[in-house]
């Protein structure tokens, strides 16, 4: 059963960061999170976080199975994860808004999102990067087995780009 059916429409300022994997959505989202006092939500981070919990709901067990087999979590499940991630936002006044890192990813997710949130309060940023640089960044991407943190080992200094490793 989807969580979104029984929840009122919420009006909160939000920023939606679009872009290819590795373009810098997480990096920029983290900086904006600190500077603007917004809550950053990355569906990938949220899924990994939920799957580490000891007592998974049947829905989360299904998401775990999908992830372990390399499948894509369906749009309704993704929105349920977003809604679950926002529960503390609605209950506490600790953040001024929300940054969505890579969500929504398609038209269906946008439709589901607009059922739950007033999208008139959204700022959309499409992050772009030269394809050659993007591929080089992705090749240098690493994830810590212990804590799940992302980092990057490559140094890029060409075509006007000067990017240091993110360690």
C-alpha cells in the first residue's frame, strides 16, 4: 500500500537538482544544504540508509530484493521513500526547505510528486557537464564499503575544468 494516498498536499520550498550520475548533484546539494539550511534528500542515499535498518517492512524487503538483483525501484516505491524521508521535516521546524537530489527522475515521478507537493514552490536546476569530463569523473568514483560514503580519486585539469579529488 502506498503511503502517498493518505497524505495532504504540502507546500514547502524545494530545490530539484537534475543531471546525469556524477555531474555533481550530491556535491552541490550538500553545499546548498549547509548554506540554505535545507534538508537534502537523495533517493539513492535514502534507499541505502533504509536497507541498513534491522527490521525491514515488507515493502522495504521488496526494495532490497530489487536492489540486490540490479533492478530499478518502481516510481510509487521511490515516492514512498521520499515521503518517509520527509516525516521529520513536517514534524520539526529544523529545515527551511528541501533539496531533492536526482528526484523526480521521470514524468511519472513528477506526477506522483505533484500529487503530494505544491510544485509551484520548486526551483529546478539542471546540472550539466562535458561528457568526456563526466566519464572521467565516473571512472574515479569510489564508495566506502564500511560507511557508504562517496568519494572520487581523479584530478581533472583540462578544457577549463579544475577539479580536485573528493576525499
